[in-house]
C-alpha cells in the first residue's frame, strides 16, 4: 500500500475541496436546520463525477479507484455531513451493486443515469425489526408469472424520500433463511410503493431519511438483481463498500470540527492570551489530530484493499468502527474548545 496519493488523486482532492468550500459548506447550516434535501448541490456534484466516482466511464462513472472515492466522501463531509451521506449511498450502496451484479440491460436502465447523477437511488435493507440481522427480513415478495408482488416496510432509508429507484431486499422464501433473500430494483411511481414522512434524527438531517412501504406492489422479474435467493450475498458484499463510505464520512466530519476548533482557539482570548497557548487546549487538539490521521489511514487501507480485488470485510469494518467512534470523541472535544460559544 502506497501511503502517498498519486497526482490524479491529489488533483481530485483539490477539486472536491474547492467544490465543498464554495458550494457545499455555505448551505450546511441551513440544511441541518431545515432538513431540506440539497438537490441542486447533488446535481452540481454529478457534473464533477461525484455520483459514480469508482465506476467505469462506460457505465456513467468517473473511472477513479476506491481510494479516490474515500477522498471524495471525506472532503464533502468535512463541509456537510448530510451531503456526504447522500453521495455515499448513491455511490456505494446503489450504484456499486448494480455495477457488480446487474446484467447489461439493468446497467443501461438502473446504472447509467444514476452514476451520472441524473437520478437518485437508495438502499432498502433495514426494517423495524431487522437491521443487522438481515436474514430476518419480513418484507415478502411472491413470484407470479413474470412479476413479484411485494408487501412490507423498510425503515430509516437514506435518500428514501427523493429516490427515483430503490434497491430493495425481500424475502422470497422464508423457509430458506438467508438463502431466501432476493434483491429487486423498485422504481418510484410503481403502484403500491410509497415513501413515508421523513424521520426526525439527532443529526445529519438533510438526507431524506424515510420509511418505504410496499402494498401489493408489482415489480417486473427483470428488475431482480442477481438470481433469486442471492440477495443476502448482494446485501452483505455491498455493505462492505458502504462501510468505507461511512468511515470516510466520519473522518471528514471530524476534520471539519478540528479545523474550526483550531481556528477558534487561535483567536479566542482568555486571561490575555489565545486559548491555543494553554496546554489543556493543546492536548485536546493534539489528540484530535492524531485520531483523525489514524482513522483516515484505516479508511484508505480498506479502500486500497478493495481496489486490489481481495476480500476487505475486516478492513472496512475496522475502519468504520474506529472512524465513527473517533468522530464522536473529536466533536465532543470541539464543543469543549468552543465552550459557551
């Protein structure tokens, strides 16, 4: 693993940072307070290729690697956590599984316009009673001729309120456990498919996070991704890439908090000195910088492992675990440094 970014990755990082500073950051506070989905920002990100970073150009992507993808989510999340999550889902949870498991017709219909950012996708696995235990899905799909009849509910689906299509995991044979799970793409506007009200969350408010409901929803069998009963494999392999995105998101959140804390500590006066001269503040800033660097290295290691084509489940899980917990520690210290302000 080369720890030094190549010239292409460095150029991408500079480009995305400039975009984040000029287009993303100015809207971050308003989006967080109102929960408004940043559709215009999404379109501008698509123009830069940020909705299909690691996909081949022939499939509508930008043709970069997964290390580059982690850089993109890191830099965007540094400015706005919601926008980082939106792009992470579009790239790694919707587009990537279509790229890896879809056939050519499915890629034309469900990958090209999404990788280009012309349409928005979401990933519908979680249910009120089935999150980590994906094999316990209660959403059913009954095969009738050339269609599936889908009934059930999905919960806490990022991009769900605005998505043009959802990659939905359904149970086609409850007697088979995980081998009865199947993946279907269900398009917005399909009769029986509705998105519920947006969830009220503790943070990351602008992601159109909703419940999805299916009531006798008829889905063409040609929308099935992979074979019947292969959905569990599709879901878990997709989540490995998703963990890299969330690790990068957490690292970006922490980076933004650190930079604001450092700037504040250098200008905030107490007892005739900037508080950055006090050792208690210096200790906090040093710990923040150290943990951010460690998390970023773990995320990039996982992304590099993905680029080699080797299994990267462990590396992605470690990166997501450490980075997400690190982000809570760093942002807590950031609040201490800012004090009453």
